[in-house]
């Protein structure tokens, strides 16, 4: 995949730049949700300068007690490299984000934590057991909670992982796992696998109500399985590019027609492809690559210093993590149409 010196250099860059931005721009962060002011129904960049730095951040996952926050940092528009970072709350204060102990050697993305907090899932291209060669496509890996953190990662295996790419796991309270699988035609669809007596069952492709676009991927499932937020490309109701849609589920396992989330979440000039709702159900976190940084720099001709500041601020066109009150999702249920 890449030699060790290159990986080391990338990790040093990811850590040092993030630490520099944190020390220069942020006071101590105290309290829940990294001490951030709740956003209400108007989306806001989450923890600017601390989590969302302008370098390229996406994905969000919290432990049920709210004291650990995981996210991904990516380098390069084509995901040259990516790692999972974590910040922890220690005696009320949030520590500077660092590359998680299990990440940093191979391409890792998409952390998610089971509702009971006992299992951690993520996507990786790391070598499978018994091999030394990194994978060319994606697999879902998992770890079990231990007293001092997380145990050793291991692949979830079949029937979820296959000879195709599988990624973006999301898990319900009863252990059902939802994930994306890439087909032979390179399009992607949402699948799920039920957990029965400790064994995952054959993966089933979800119906057309969920897989309603040209391609769809990276779906978050509510812990009670009552709704799913999915990233759609090529949907007739899209603003352009990739947008977030919610699909509601009833007790008969019927799915509603997909409903586009409102403008302000979906954005015509950005891409959106990583949804997550906090464990308490209060906030919707999402990734967006929208750019409006030039609105904050209005001289006739920018300087080199201006360009440096733009590069190191959110909303510069790289992915950022945003958040908004989850009522913007929940309130759409009243208008859901089931066929």
C-alpha cells in the first residue's frame, strides 16, 4: 500500500497540524459534546479548529456515555490516506484528538459503536489474518470492548464480508447490521444481516424504497430500526451530487419512500456522504464538503497568508463534520408515504 516511512510521515502530519490548530484556536473544551453550543435546527460546523480543521474530517461515533468521540481524517481528494482519530473527556476536559491506537498503519474509515457500547466497527483495507498484503478493496472490521479500551481488531467475516467491497456498518439494538456492498457494475446498495443466536444470517439486499437511486451508500440505521438515513447519488429529488435522504420503517418491515433532507443539510455545491445520530437521539451529525470560506476573505487579491488560513479552516471545500438538532429528521415521519 505504501512504505512505512511514508505512513509515519503522514501520521506525523495529521497529528502535528491538528495539534497546532487546536492549541492556537481553542481554549479548553469542557462539558458534553466537546463543550459545543447546541446548534438548534440550523446546521453548524462541529467543533471547528478542534475536530473540523479544514484538513478533511468525516464520520462520527460516540460511546453511549458520551465521553469518547471518534472521527476520520482523510488526506487527498481521492483518499490518499485516512485514519480514525479519538478525543476523550478526562475530568470534564476534552483531550486533543489523536490517532486511535488501532489505526494509523492502513486506510481506516467509518467508525461506529454498537448501541450497547460493547462493539466497535470500522472499514479498513488492512491485511486479512494470515496475509501481509493490504486489501485493494474494503472490509468491515470489529473490536470488542475491554477494560482499558478496545481489543484487537478482527474482520467480521462472511456472510457480511465477501470478495466484493463492504463498508459503512451501522448496528441496531438487537445486533442487526446494515452496510454497503459494491456490485460488479461498481454501483453500491444497502444490505442488512440479522444476528440470530450469535450468528449473522445471509445478507439481504434492501428493497427499492431504500435502494432508490442510481447508487446509494453509507446508511445509518436508528437503533430501534425505525428509520434509515442514506446517501443517494442520482436521485430525482437530489440537489446535485450526493445528498442525504431518510427512509422510515414500520412494524411490518415496510419502508417508506425516500425523503430528501432539507436544504442547509443537503447543499448544491457540496457532497454529503456520512450520516450519524448521537446515542441519545438528540443530534444529527453529517459530513459535508461545501465551501464558503471565500465569503470571509473579501480583499481584491488574497495574500499567501490568506491562503494559508483558508487551508486551515473549515468550509474550504474539504470534508467537515456538521451537526444539527435531530428533529429535522424525526419530524419528517409525519409525511412519510408507504406503498
